[in-house]
């Protein structure tokens, strides 16, 4: 890039077109141990990355509306998936602090973007939307989820503040932060949140989930199902370590289906497989029952407790307006 030949990119132009946070995001996304590259296509990529980070904060803000510290659930009482997210916060805290000390801002960007895009948006948020939107407001499971979202918000706004100065400030003030986000220190993440064994188990659960979601995508593309909630997959798992990992896990909830059956028998011909996840095959079948008009799950119990509702949704509707305790 030669400024004298008219090929330069002025920071003022980037700020004018996209905003200062985009420029700062490009800076931390650039690996300064290599040649620094900038241009319209690279900046467009940073705009997309910024939207992902911003939308993560928006999801947190939307689902933490009216959250009160009295709603918090102790870590020991949380489901495994919530404790897995806390473990990821523990890992990120160590990485961010180490990378700050090493001036390795590129590593911070990669870690935070991957956490928001892959761990949260594509997995945890996707799985827990049903619980957040459909469970009774004061249920222990929903409270545990919101407790974790609160911890995630505390961590992300602090870690992103030096990078997305204005966005982090706006998010912090949206929840009533009295002082500027830039007067905060990084939160102290308890060492007890670290749980490598749990992380290893959920890595295996996500392996199985990838095969199931791949099969569901193919079934949708072939017009065999409309949404994943119309399906009841049969998952053939021949690897002992994967069977052990998913044994006590509600895989229908994790895969966002109305039901799911796990068997340890060989898969029939034509079952969906992924080459990089050997020993797992999926056959997509239709879910049995009627569609709940509130959560959209297809279940045999729909209509028993209340017209057009499953048992959980009937209970939630009955208790609408009951304050969380």
C-alpha cells in the first residue's frame, strides 16, 4: 500500500464510514508479527465480526432484563451446561490476562470472537433459548441460565472495553452501570470454575451433536421436516467414550429436537455420518404427537394439561406473573 500513489487507507475515512470501534477491531484483529493488511474487503469482514460481538451483547441484555442478584443460583446447583460456560470464562480470563501482558492483542480478538460466535451464539444460546423463553420464569433451571448470562456479561463487557470502547460502554450503561465501564478492572474469575474433565465431556457431546444437526439440515433441505423440532432422530453410537459422555445428557434438548433416541447398534444403510466423527450415525424420524403452540415441540402430551399446550408450557402459563423467588 503506497500513500504517495493514492493507495492508502486513512483512519478518518474508516471512522467516517464504519465508526471508531470498527477501526479498533481491525487493529486488534491484525497480527503485527506479519504484514499488516487493510482494505475494503478486510474492513467488511471486521464489520461482520463486530455485528457478531454486538449481537452477543444484545442477546445478553435482552435476556437479563429485570435480572436481580437474588435470582442467582449457586454453581453447585447448576446444570452441567451452565458449569461448562463458567469453565470457558475461567479459560478466557487466563488467556486474556496472559495475552495483555504479552501485548498479544490478536490472540485476545480470536479468543473473544470464537467464544461469542461458536461457544455462545452457535451453541449455548441456541440450546438455551427454549429454556429462557418457555420455562416458568422462576424455575431453577432458567434462573441458573440467567445467572450464567450475568457472569458472561460481566466478563465480556470488561474484556471488550479496551477494544470496542463505545459499544462496551453502551452495553454497560444499558444495565444501569453507575460508573463508566472503563473504570472497571477485569473481574476476578474463581479458580473453582475451572473444570477440565467437564470440558472434555462436553467436547464429546458436541461431537455427537454435530452429526445430529448435520442430519437435520439435510432432512430440512430435502423437505422431510420443516424445523428440527418436528424430528425425533435415532442416533447410533458405537464409541464407548461418546456413549458415556451423552449417557446422562438430554440430547433432545442439546440437539433442539422434540425427542431423541440413542442406541449402541450399528447404523442401517443410508444413515447420515460425518467423516471426522467416526462411530456416530443418525437416522431422522418424525416426532410423534401434536405441536405445542407455545414452545413448538411435537409431543404426545400436548393437549392433556391445557388445549394446544404441553405440560411444561401449561404450567408456565398458569404461573405467568408470579415473581421469581
